[in-house]
C-alpha cells in the first residue's frame, strides 16, 4: 500500500511524500519534488571527465571472460558475476577494468559507461528514462567505497547496503544511449560510507547527480560482485 501526501503545490514547484507499507510495516519512504521547465541550458556544470569512448572498452562480462581465461578469478566468483551481469538490464563498461575484482586498495573513484539493454522507443516520455536511471543509480555507487577497503581475504568481506539515496535530474536524457558515470566516495567511517555519482551524456551535458549513504561493515565472506 502506498500513502501519498501532498506537501506543497506552487507555481513552479510541487512536492509529494510517499510511504510504502507492507504487512503493516513501513518499507520505504520517498520525498519527490517536481518543477516546470524553465531552461534546458546549463549556466555552469562539472566538466565531463576525459575517458575512452565506450566503443574502445570491453563490457564487464567480456572482462570476466578474459580474467577467467587467465585464471585470475575463481569459478564461483566467475559464475556469480556472469549470472548477475547477464541478468542486469544495462550494458556496462568499466573505464578501469582492473578495479573489477577489488584485488588491491586504491583511491575510491571509478568511471563506467552504461546503456539500457534494448530500445525504449521514441514514444516513451522522459519519466520512463528517469525511472530506469533511478534504478540503475543504486547498483554501483556504494561499491566504490570497497576500492579503498580492498583487498578482501578468503574469510572476511564487507557488508554494505544503502541507507538513503538522493537524486537530482538536471536535463532530460535517454537511458538507452551511452551515459558516463563518475562514482566517488567522500567519507568512510563509523560503519558508514558516503558516495557521490555524476552522470553525463555523450555530448558532455551533466544530466544527473546522486548521493548515497550506506552501511559499511566487516562481515563473513561473500562474493565480490
């Protein structure tokens, strides 16, 4: 059951609060703001990083296949990773593929290209693309903190899960065309991590910003993916 509260209706902005309840328990809360379009041009934005074009890079599944052939990844991690990325609804390419296995500690920042598998069709409005990118934005951002905490032993790993997540949609974009994501961790401590994501289209327009805070604790070993 979803409960929607009308917080504010203004001339340009409106705000809604949503609570999802299941079996009498609150499972999810959301606050969303909507606005009338005023301008599609940016007066200022972060510059798009200079990275290789996605046509020059391997997909994550191709990287996994190569590492498996080189016997750099265990059978269990290879099988889990292949199944996860094959089922994931986006084609994903890491600019820094050496970070995939979290084999050594490094500064917690990564770049990846993403594009929805398939085509959304020209008749879909921009909200469909926003919904897809909201789903995607939760998939990799918190993993960035693991780059600092790596490597992991065979008996220990890091439990990580989202606590809260915020997104800002700056300009319309298509989720079924290549988008560059820069992911960076700003803080790790007290069992938490704070991570930021910025997303650009291939024309260099910054289309989305996101911030996520999550739990980050040592735990028993799980797969690296």
